[in-house]
């Protein structure tokens, strides 16, 4: 069972950048874990942000972050990243990383497709 720990959140002004990290407790590449980022703002449901396949060859993004956010993974460091640029106040939320073991070369965009979650890290974008 893999454990996930997010870091890198904080307070930033609109237009600024942050890089989130998600460190895992085991080698997610060898164990074939697809991974993703989700976020949840107060009073709203958890929503998909970005996903990456277990090999890193496939990625997917929510329309609201395309062109601004980049997901990547470094399996030698057991870490997944979310590079966030041109941040907007509407990006304010708790960001969660998630993982699921998979036999395919696919990405997953629904929360119920993942079975391992981190505790979340707060991102606040001021206007």
C-alpha cells in the first residue's frame, strides 16, 4: 500500500507560480502506479486537475489549467510534480495527489478511479 505526501503549497499573488510535490512511499514506476492531482475549494466538490500514466508517456489536464500547469514524475525520486504558472484566484483550493495501480498505459480523471490519496496541501492565490 503506497502512502502519498504533498508539499509545496502556499500563498502567492495572481500571475505567480508554485510547484507542488507528491512523494510516495514506494517505487511507483516499478509498481505501475498511474497518478493524478485533484483540488477542492471550500463548498465545492473535488475536481480533476491533471493526470499522468505510470510510464509518464501520457498526460491529461482539465481545460481550466491547460497551458498553465504541467504534471511530471521522477520515479527515481519517488516524486510527482505539478508546476503551476500564471496562477489565478480561482485556482485557490486544497490540492491532493492520488495514485492507482494499473495494467494499462492510461490516465484517470475521476476521483473514484484512485484508491490512494495524500492529505492535501493548501494553495491560496491572492488577487
